[in-house]
């Protein structure tokens, strides 16, 4: 085990900051317990598990595995140590209240593009339940145990995914369209990982060049892997109505209306959306909800 301690000069809520990396409540690659957030990841030096805890104005991090040192070096970026929430400006009303209630929410970055892209592809155009079940099944079917004493799992390596035929995803509830997108992404993983070191505009261009990756998927990756505080998931099923309800009292909206309402926060739109999602505010629901499906037994 290796460890590092980071002095904090700002509030840090690990649950709010790192919660976006959990894909469903039973994600086997990440866990929160006893004030610690524990996360399994792959690094260029090998697998690692990193455990983080905030105590008495310090962030304590411990890591296991061949990639432990690399994972610890990435901790400041992961928790948004250099993030600047003040760039949201001098908000008023609801925005000011949310910022006051959640001062510890930071925008961090993993720098691991394929790791973020894998679940984002699985979440395309399906319900959350379907996507979370598929990701969990994928991890258990083709991942491996993570280092350390926590019994976490590592998401499958890109090379493993690239070698799978599309029909290997069928028992996991993943149809050919998403399976092929994932397999293509895996074959180009090295090229995609380079996006983490590119300016954001170029990084998004590289992501969008991948067949099957549109604005929604690119934004999901941009927020998590690239730490983009302005990433907006255009094409999301729920987000436009959430934004319009919170900012304008309108229970239904499309992407155009959402972007219009978010325009005053340009440059920090993802930060506002994260505050909004964590607030518990929900738009009224009308009519039937999108029902989960399963193709695993077909």
C-alpha cells in the first residue's frame, strides 16, 4: 500500500465530487463506506485501487496495485483540487442557494477516456436500469478483481473488449449497435486516451470522430475524463425538463430551451447541472415512464 496526504484549503465533498463515477448503486468498480470513497481503475502502469477520505482539513489517499503510485499522483486532478467553483460567478436565487448548500462539489478529471466511454456507450438510448445492469454484467463477465482488500472489480481492459465478437454482449442485454460502438472504441483506445492531453475542443473532435459517439456521449466523457466544467449532455431524456423546471417553472422542455436557459452559465454549465442534479429537485412526471427492456434471453 502507498499513501499520500493533501492539505485542503477549500471544502471537499467526496460523495458529490466522485459520485458521477458510479454507474448505478451496485457498480462493482467503486464503493463508499465509512466516509471513504474507494475506486478501482486502470493506469498506464497497471491496475490500482485508491481509497480516499477527508479528515481535519486533509485529504488522505491510499492505493494498492502496480498502478498505485500513478493513481496517487492523479488524486489532485481526480478530486478537482485546482478546480475553481467561483467561476460560476456571483449567482442569485436558486443557483446561489445550491452553491451555498454544496460548497464541496468539485469538478475533477480521471484522465481515463476509455474507462469513461465504456459505460457512456452502454447508457445510450436506454433506461438507467438497463444501462447499469449491462455495465455490472460486463464488469463481472470480462473484468477482473481489483488490487487491495475491498473486493472491487476492474472494468474490462480495452484489449479484452476489442477481441470480443458482438454476440458476446447479447447475454448482457446489449444489442449489436452499442456492442459494435464499444468494440470500435476499444480498438482505438490508445488514440482516444491521447484526448486527455489535448485542448478540450480538439479532444471533443476526436471523440466525436468515433462512429456511434454523439454530443451526449462525448459530454458524459468530457465531464468525467476531461474535467470539462461546461459539458452539457445534449440529448438526455430527463435533463431539459429538470433545467426548465428549476430555472423557469416549466415542466417540459427540449434541448434548445435547456441550452437557452443555461446560456448565462456558459463555461460552467456542467457545474450548475451537477448542483441541480444533486439538489433533489425533480420536474413533474406525466404519462408512462420509459420501461426497461431486456434482450438477454432473446
